[in-house]
C-alpha cells in the first residue's frame, strides 16, 4: 500500500466517523402509538401504548395523548403524562381511555413531535331479541331488545331479521327497523309488535344487527320462536 493510498484511506475513515457523529447529534426522538385492541365492543376498554424512542437526543419530558371521535373536527386532550426513561432509552405510557362510545382516532404529541394516528373501532353491544318461546297463530307478539350505548328516542338504529325453517334449511323472510322507545343509563330499548298468521306456523329464528357511521357492524345471538 503506497503512502498516498494510506492517506486517502485514513481520510475516508475520518469522514465516516465525522458523518456518523453528526448524524447522531441531529437525531431526534420519535413517538409511536399503538392500541392493545383495535376493535372493541361497547363498553369494553382498550389501552394505548406510547413509546418515545431516544435516538441521540433527550426523550420528551411530557407526552400528551389526544382523541378525535368519528364525526368530530377538533382534537381533544385525553391525558398528559410525565415521561420516564427505561434501560433501552424509551418511554412507555399505558393509558386506559374513558368508555369509547363510537369509533375514535388517537395520536400522541410532545415538543413538536407527533405520532401516527391510531383508530379504535367500536361495535355497539346488542341483546338477543326477547320474544315468547311459542305463540299461537292469530295472536300478536311483541319483539324487543336493547342496544348499548344509548341512541335517540324515535331513531331506528337496529335491523331485526327473520328466518323460517323450510325444506331442511333456514330461509330468509325479511327484516324490520323498529324505533327506540326508551332509554335508561347507557342503554336504549327498541320494540315492535306484529301478528302471527296461519301461514307463519313453524319454527323461526330472529337476529339483530347494527352498523352506522360511528360503529362497525355487530350482531346479536339468535332467538328462536315457534308459531303453532
């Protein structure tokens, strides 16, 4: 190796070291946000995990988590927490938000930093339809049930679907959209009444479903009814 080659090699190594030092000096912390559950059924909670990665600079002293329910336009503060270092140079902040009534977006912010947005989708909780186990043809039968969280009186948030056992399989017979007739605490009650006719004799199954802008699709258990 000639003297000129040695000189060029040494200069190259020095430049790499200086470049690495400069890169480390300007590196900034980063924020990431994740949810333990991305889909929950009301009122099931989720926990948000915030990680501030130290890449050569001090980890932020505080981290603020914000939320934005579907349909809203302004981010609101959920919680501001003091950050603390771990052995790996990161900050982990577990957060149990308030009950999520509808699909909500979350993000973490700190000293000019901002995480990616995490969305937690919410399913409404539905009770199985409540009906008598048997009803005679010609009689009226009341079908009712509940939905959580509460919905406005007079609205029609649920679909009640009917199947009849015919020829060895369940045959779809249509659906109705009953009104909300009352609310208590965080639940609402829907209800409707219809007459069982002679041609309705046989075994039926009934199921409730719900989906709107604030909630992803959810369904109830089946309820069974026999018309005699």
